[in-house]
C-alpha cells in the first residue's frame, strides 16, 4: 500500500512541478519565487498542519521534530541524491547558489537557530520567524 501511494504521490508531484512554468508566466512570477516560496507551502501542507496541531497541544518537541526533521532530510539526503541521479542520467544539476541565495540561506539558518536554541517559544519569537519568512518571500518576489 505504501509503495502504491508513493507512486501516486510522485505522479501528482510531477504534474505539480510541470505546472510551475505555466503558472510563473501567467502570474508574472519568477520560477525561483514559485519554487522557493509557493511550492513548499503547497507541497508540505500536511506537514505544516501536523506541526501546528502538535504545537497547539503543547508538544513543542514533536512539532519542532516534524519541522526540522523534514529540512534535514531534504538537505542531507534528497538534494545530494537528486544531483547524483541527474549526473547518472546525464542531466546537468549542480548545487551552485548565487551570492544572494547563499546569504539568505545563511541568515535564515542563523535566525532559526537563535530562536530555537533556548528550547522555549513565545508569540514574539513566532512573529519574528513569520517576519523573517515574509522578508525572504518579498526579496525573492522582487528579485528579477
């Protein structure tokens, strides 16, 4: 059953990713903005709901585990796997990021680390993270 659902999800993801070019042209959005801001929101909706539900039940450890575990999985497994697979099937893929993207990534990791390092949270830290996300989204929206 898990294999069948995985195949169905991969097929639907293929259609979702294939529609990015049409969406970016029709809405006059850059593909970078759609790929970095809109696609993760839509693609991880169930994960976001789970993390918020557990946070509302005061299970912050589990909520952070869901959010950070997904990020670590993408960074440590999926991205290198996709690059190596691309090389194997002769599709050029690199992990090259522009200077702006590298700075945004570094600052985002720094802000998240400083917020979660004490092991507690409050509304101001949440507002700070939402503000940081909004600034990053606006920066990539305005990026040509």
